[in-house]
């Protein structure tokens, strides 16, 4: 799991301890990182427990579960990223989870990025991206990274 801090400007990247890597975090470690307000990239092989960890967040804050596929969204009790963006024109200060992020192509990621920023740098939602980049790639698109 890699966690990213809020508010780091691009020109500051060289002078900031930008990320923290936690290998094999406990549920409590994961929840503590999310409660700290940091954006999170949760990566791991299929079946390692990423969805299990994400479900443990339901008592932490106002969590909005989304995924790039309907099947993954259903496992979390959420909706697809596309439908969430369409139904919710402006993000609020909440925690946005995007599961199966490896299937998010550059076009959808750009739409998500614009939506989450909402034209300003304050009052952004906290973002938790989860997935396995060795699994399925985006369909009819290219990776966003």
C-alpha cells in the first residue's frame, strides 16, 4: 500500500517525502492511514484482501464506493465510477473509493480527475484507489499512468 499526502504542488515533489509504503498493513494500520485524510493507492495481487480492507472503512467516514466495473462495484455495495460522476455533479468532502483502478483508462481518469478537483484545490474528496496493475488493462483505452 502506498499513501500520498494532500496538497503537494508539482514543483515541491523533489523536496517532500511524497509517499509512505506500508507492506502487509493490518486493518487498524489501513484505517489509521485513511482517518489521517491522506489519499491512498492500495495495490496487491488478486485475492489478497484489498476488497476486504475497503469494506472495513464503512464505519470510518462518509465512504463512496465505486469501481470501474459493475461486478466490482457490486462486491463493495457501490456503483461504477462513470455513473457516480454523472449522478453527482460536484464532489463533496468525503472519501471516494475506486476499486479495480487498473481498468481505468486515461479518458475516464481525466474525467475523474477534473471532477474530483472541481476547478479548485480546496474541498476535494479524499481518494482511495485500489487494484492490481498486473490484471486486466483498460478496454479500448490506454493506462493513465
